[in-house]
């Protein structure tokens, strides 16, 4: 499976949080990974030539809220999945994922660096 996005904070952030949650990654680790994007978002958008052109006198910090990855956003997503019977993995099963797929994702995502994937 390939999940790709330019910046990684919206659709890709939610898909990543869903899959990580489904295989048992702690919510605080998922949140920390998601908000890590926040520090670099303006530079990511600039690299993609998608950053807003700021008028004179407007600093990057002035528009940070428009490009942020707030903790509350991903926590809300995780809460929504957790409310489903059997959490995120149950949500995925109810939308067509198989136990075999969940097991493969678990092996891929949680394999130790020395373990071949």
C-alpha cells in the first residue's frame, strides 16, 4: 500500500493515524508523529512551491494557524476510531479490510529495524 500526499497533514495524516491505531501503536505516539509535521509545514509548502506568498509585513508566524497540525485535530480522529467496536481495526474490518491485511500491516509497521519486513 502506498499513501502519498504533498504535505502529510490532512488525508495522509488521517490514513496514517488510522493504520497505526489499527495495529496497536499508542495514541500518544501517533499524536506526536502527526504534530511533528507542524514544525516544518511552511518549509514543506515552500519546497512544493505551494506556500502562500506573504505580503510585506506578514510573517510566517502570522499564518501558522492556517497550516498547522493541531493536537486536537488528530486526537479527535483517534477518538472517532476508538469509539467503533474493536477500535480502528474494527472500523477497517467494517469497511472491507481482512484480518490477514491487518496482520500484514501489523508486521510491517511494528517490525523491529533488524527484522526483515
